[in-house]
C-alpha cells in the first residue's frame, strides 16, 4: 500500500518500481490530531512524511512577530528534508492544521539504502533539493512580507 501511495506523490513520479520498493520498505502509516506538532525546530530529524490527508503549517519564530507560517502543505506534499543532511535537525516547526493521515519514512533506513545504492541516493538528493529550493523560496517571500510590514509600522 505504501508503494501505491508513492505513485501519487509528485516527488516520486518517474521512479522505477525497484526504487519505489526500497523507499516504501522504510515507510509506515501514521496519524496525528489537529494542533499536534510533527516536529519542532532544532530537534533531531529522523523522518520525513508524505501528507495523505489534512493540512500542515510550516512555522518559524520571528522576534517581535511571534510564530509565522512559512508555508501550508496539502495532501501529496512531502514534509521534511532535514533527515537527509547532517546534523539531521529540523529547520522549522510543523503543526497539524487538521487531523492528519501521513506516511512516515525512517531517515536512517533510507540513508542506509542510499549508501548501498548510490543511484537511488542521487535520485533522492536531486528530488529533495527541489523541495528545499521551493521551501526556501517560500520562506524568503514570507519573511519579506513580515519585515515589510515591520518597516511600515
């Protein structure tokens, strides 16, 4: 079932079946309730998630403004890339905006499979780099909004 879930996720589209099987082997299904945190900035990043149902807010704390939503993620989105890069720490908070159904992937398991299969590692690195670019761009735009309002005050 997890392998079938991956077929509907943009990040994994076009991967061959053996690669999808390897990735799915590190996954498990999970759920969270509204307002629960998936993770908090600075904590160890040991997983990433595929959001199947619900919405997630990526948040950061901005001095003088409090918690700011950087991006809201929808079903089909991948949550988390910090599991892939040492020191394996989260860079944002992630909060459930509704009850969630997710597929969770064990980062250590997947890093081990990438070490054993460099082609898989390259594919995932390339694909997650795109996620990082999108998230960093969203962060930049959101922080420009936040600080733009501060300058107008």
